[in-house]
RNA sequence: GCUCGGAUGGUGGAACUGGUAGACACGCAGGACUUAAAAUCCUGUGCCCUCAACAGGCGUGCGGGUUCGAUUCCCGCUCCGAGUACCA
C-alpha cells in the first residue's frame, strides 16, 4: 500500500499511549535532560496552526536527546486559571471549571493527534486543588520569610524575631517597607501581639500594604505592571487607572540585583535578557539631601529636606533648580501663599491629563514655581523649587536636581522658564541649543571639585556627601514590587484570614484552601470581590481574604511539579528535585519576557534560599519561537457610482480599473491565491449569483499579513491539515517554514512538497507492487556517503536548533538514495532513526516493518567522517578572484606538488602569459584562488 | 528618542568560522505516461544582451572601506519589524 498516513498515525499514537512509551522516571544510569514548553492557557478557540510550532521543535529535540542516550523529561500541562473562562462565566453563568475542562479536552485531542512524546502521566493543571495547594504553600513560605541583606538571601521570620529580641531594629539590615519603626529589644518585648504583627508585615516577602495600583474598572480588578500596555489592560484592552488600595504584594525588589546578575549565567536570547535588564532598571548614582530654606522650615515637622536621586552627582555645582513630581508629598507645604494658585492650577491640569496624554506629550515644557527654595549643600546657593510632570512620582525619590548644562530635559525646562544655565566642564560646548551630557574635560565653576575629572569628582563627592551626612552613593532600581492580589473569582484563594484587621496564615494542614462555590461571578453589591458572595468563607472568627492570586502565581513554579506531579506530601520530592534539577531547554514566546520569566526566576531564587530547590536559575537555555501570523486573502467587490457594492467581483490584477472594496475571504478556499469560486459561493451565499471578472480564467485574490483571527477568516486549523496530509507532514512543514525563532506568516502553499517527500521516503522501502522490500546487500560507497551526510547534518542542525535546514537535507538524502535505487537494510535502518524525531509515526511503522522495536530509545547512528572523504576533485578555481577554471587535482598532493601541477596546466599557462604566480590560496586543502 | 533584530529570485528560505550566492521547497513553463483527469516522473527557471548556442555583463537594501576573494568583517546611510519610553 502507498503511504497511508491516517492508519499509521492512529496506530502508533494508540501504541504509545497503551505502552506508556514516553513515561519517564528518575534513572540514575542516564544523564537527565529536561525539555519544557510554556504550558498553554486552554482557550475556547482551540489550537491554531501557530500554537504547535514551539511544541514541535521541543518534541524533535526531546526525541533526538532520547536517541542520544539521555533520560528526557518532556511534560505538558495547562495554565488553567485565567480571565477568559471567568468572563465567559459572567456572561453565561457556567462555572469556569466546566469551561476549562471542555477546553482542555479539545486541546488534548488536538495535541494528541500531532504525535508529541509528552509524558502525560505528569500532567499538571494550575486550577486543580491538588496543584494549587502548593501554590498556596509557596505563598505561605513567602509570608513567613524576610530578606536579610547581610546574608543576601531570604530567611525564615524566626531569624528576624531573634534579631529584634537581641538588638532591636538596629540589628536588622533588610529589604522592607520604608515606614518601619526603630525600636530597642526592650521596646519589642513590650509590643502587643498586634503591634508585632503589624511591624513584621513590613518585612515579609509577601505583604499587605496600601499602595498605588493599576485598577481596571471594566475587569473589576487590579493588574500588575506587566499586564498593562500603554494605559490599557493587556487582556481585553480596557482602560486602566491609578488607584490607592490595600493590596498584597511580592517583595521581588529584594531580588533585583540577583535577578540582574543571574542573567549573565544563563543561555537566553539577548533581547529577552535586555528586556529584563531594562525592567529591573538598575542605575548607579547618589541620593542627595537639599535642605529646605529656613523661612519655610517651621511648616515641616518630620522632614526639612528634599532628597533627590541623581546619576550625575558630579554636576551638582550646576544645579539651578529642583523639580518635584506634582504628586510629591511635600508640595502643599512648600507652596507659598503667593504661588498657591499657580501651583494648584498646575496640579489640576496634570491630573486631567491621562497617562496616555502624558506619555504622548513629551515635547511641551510645563511646570510651576512653588515659591520656596532649598540650599545646595556643596556651595550654599539658594535654589528654587519647581514642580513639573516630567518628574515621575514613582521613580527614585520623586524629585530631581535640575542641571540644565548636563541634561537635555533640564535644559529645556531652564530655557523655557529662564533659569540660569551653568557650565560645569571646560570641555562642554556652547549650550545655546542643547545640553551637553558628555563627561569629558575638567570641572569649572564647581568649587572644590574644580580641575578634577568625571571619575575623580564622582568618587570625591560621594565621599564628601556621606561625611557631611547629606547624601551617599546609591543604587536605584526601577523594578517595583509586584501586586499579588486580583479581585476575581477564577484564581487561587490566598491562604490567609483576617483577625482585627491583620492577616494570619491558615495552618499547613488546612491546605488546600479550596475555591468556594458562588452564585454569580461578579463583585458583591458593596463592591467586594466575587469571593465576598461565598457563604461561610470564614476561618473560625476570622474572614478569609477575598482576593485571589494573579495569573502568574501558578506558572511561577510549575516546572518543579512536573518532576513529581502526584506527590501529596511535598510540591516535589527532594529526590526528584535532586535528579531533574532545572530545565535544560525552555521553549516559548518572548511575550513573557518581563512577566512569567521574571516571576519564575524570583520564586526559584526564593525556594533556593529556603533550601527547597538546588539551582539558582530555573531555565538554563531559553528559545523564543517566532509568532505565526495570519495571511489573509481578499476579494474585490466593485462599487458603483453611488458607492454601493455591486454583485461583481474583480480579480486582484484588474482591480485598479474599478472602484472596489476589499473583503476578507476564507483562506481555506484559496490555493496559491486562486479562489475556488464554487466554494466561495457557498461561503458567501449573498454572492451565489455573483459575476466574476477573471484574469487568465482565474480569480486571483489579494494577500495581506495580519494577526490570525476568526474575524479575518485567516485561521488555519491544524486538524484540517492533519486530515489531509497527516501529522508527520504537518510537523515537518511547520519546521520547514523557516527559522524557529523568526516570526512569519503562515502559508499552506508549500505543504505538498513535504508530503511528497514522505511518500518518496515510504517508497524507498517498497517495490512497485507496494510490498515491503529491503535487502541485505553490502552498502555502496555512494549510499554510505548519502547516509553519513544526513547523520552529520541532522546532528549539527538539531544541536543549533536549525530544524528548517534539516528538513531540506532529508529531502536531498532521500532523493539521492532513490536515484541510487538503494534498498539496503543497514542504510535504511539508520535513516529511519535519524528521521524519527521529525516524523515519528512513519518511522515507527517502517521500524517495525524492519523487524525492530523501541525506536524511541534506539541509539542515534554514529557519524563516520571517513565516508565523506573524497580524493579527486574537479572544482573551479578562480584567478585573482575573477576567472574560473576546472583543474583536476588530487587532494593528497602537498602544496609544492599542487604548485607544480598548476604551473604545468596549459589552460593556466595561456592565462598567465609569463606573469609570475604569486600565491595559491588553500581552503580546507583545496585551492580556491591563484594570485598572479 | 533609545535598545535589539532584519533586508538575498515571482514566493518561503539556504550559504555553520569570509572561499562556486540562490541549496531545498513552492510557483511557473515545457515534456513523458493517460481517452482524459488525478497521481508520478523528466527538463528548464536570478536579471540583462542573444533566434539560439557559446561567451559575456550585472547581481545579496544604498554609498564607501578592508581583503587575492565580502551575503558574511568595518564605517556611513535608507527602509521594515519588535521592545521600551520624560527613569533623573
């Protein structure tokens, strides 16, 4: 029989499932290799052709590694908490768990028919209580921990309390809230239980705090910074506003430096690392306190200075003004009676501007003078205090020192408001049109640092400021703590209850805290989160937390659960973690660069600090597969004089002769841009009687690359392709499409080529009557050469994730062996093994026809370079990089023999015409060029 | 604005450390088989000049450079894509 892909694929998928072929266990005799895909959120739309791209690549790699003798962990699961299921529940009343279950079933069916080698016995679902029990458990560990700067790691809260008992707050160097109290051990002892809890909350790695949050009214929840894009929610695109709320946060800022340093130790794409570096946003500089001028001092009870953060402390003699963010807490007190109206007007004006306006409008200079002054600590100069919205409340201290000569924004501000511009470096150019931020030259107009260079001045000033107690060198990070609560239903309950307004953890034995049933998935009438509707959502006297965890909670540790997914006593056993350690290869989209991938690194480092895991970084190597875009097809409807659509459609090439409107047409009824008119009439019944203006007898459609979406009729469903060509063809074609990491539009046009290849491959093993036919002859040189070329090529390609080029090489190899009429068993066996990661079903079938079993763990054939060696060559040689001629030369000749042979060559002699032969250029023992 | 990535035939793309640019596939054209179609196979296919062959010229976004030799390295630009954005 010819290649019957359906039969073969069903047969082997069933076989793999029944025999547990890809079930993995810890095997100390083999080296481990952990290949992980970013697990999907099971959306209702099912998989489109873009989703499996990364899974296919990771599957090829996993299968290849198994052949290479590794014990491969390659699991799959679902990130099954999330907004869409909940939005659907709000609309229909159907429980999100049911929606999720249905969607997962679809995903599973679609994944299964592609023939992945996942170990499904390890499947995880983040919305299962058996799983989220451990997400809650991690939360509890974070709640019970603090970050000790002296040991530079997280520690259990008991060590903090010990320090409080021993030396009071002075003993402690921690990453904590700013408003901590200072107290002696004796004070601590007198604190009430409530007071102690309140103080400890400021140190916990997950803590409750009043903070400004991104509030999305349409979704009725807060969002993390990475879930907001340009002032709109990432999911749904609803407007987001700033709001002050009591919120759970994760003290990820404690790990800023380690998260930054860790990037140097992992093999990730540079753009992702760069994004994380920017997100962490480390800047090295100094904080400086500017004392507020005496006249206003009386108004300040707690603070009589303004603290600024600068990366250019060396420019401090050039300060001609101070700018505060309009929201800065000292603004009301600093504003003088005379300036009150101006300032209040300005604040009102900036408040009106939305986040978006403020971002778009970076050119207009605006600001207001408060009427107050500070004193520059280095020279005693009076410096006016302004407010302006180019200073952000959320970064640094919300205040900057204005140095117009060295900073372009300060320059614009100074120019606009006529403030002095002071030259500070002798090498600075004229500052008539812009600031000069270069650090060259020696300082001038700069008091005691005159004559120093940038490096000297910075070091000197940092010291000086610290000695005077008015400043110090400081490192600032842009990364904020991550908001950890969502006012939604479909997420992990936070294992906390409240007593006297303070949070307490439930006991570990009480885990999991199971999500309660509620009547409606909406906030309560009083505006509480949906969990407020649950009856008896109480812990003894206390009420449980009503927020749930954000979407990223469950995905921040899931790779550990795969190591031991059924464990009821631990999130994973010590033995499993010691064996599997970390993820060797992680494949997924780059859209998670500053979300999931950062939070996962954070939790991993935390778990390491507590000794629960062994590695500092969770994902050794990361690959971002490119996005598959949609490729839309269009038909062109002719529009009449009045602009109404007619019943006539004109082919793409002729449309410029008419007035037309473009209409999306289902890509599945277009092949090579030629419209299938019969199917089109069914697709759009209103065009059943339409007239078609054709070119060369065909209707040609227009093409555009857009996002894949139902409304654009450009979604290609893998099910259809598998039905027509089989999973092996789909797998190879997805790889053939182009480099894995490159984004590209999907185009089904070339799939025939891959299908033809698989059929040819099948035929290598059969005679004309479709009988299985291989022989035991001795392989010829040519056959061995073809085989070893492909062994080497695939090995090299897979190791560098260049899967597209191997597909081409397979085609060449099969063409060569077909031409050689190769039926040799030895050759074909090795070929099957080499191809099997790419096209596992057909290879399993042929492997069994060859009389073998256990293809998935058969050793990868050993490459023997001897088969590729050649002795005689006829190859072109250029002279002076120009002319080309063929010389038959033996590669075994040494250099002088080659020279003699070249000189003796008649053709060359004619060309040389007595000119001297200067140089012969060899590459890999071959002459490539002769210089005369 | 900044950072990163990219630009190669009609199309997707190949060329791994500079060494025959365009592999492989699609498409197109022609042919074989067939009553016909499908399937399969064969041939051609970067552009220009040429009836054609031979030969030649031009060719990897643009302009320079290094080199015996550049798609590859360096400098300067143009365009496209992604991320980020008043971060002091």
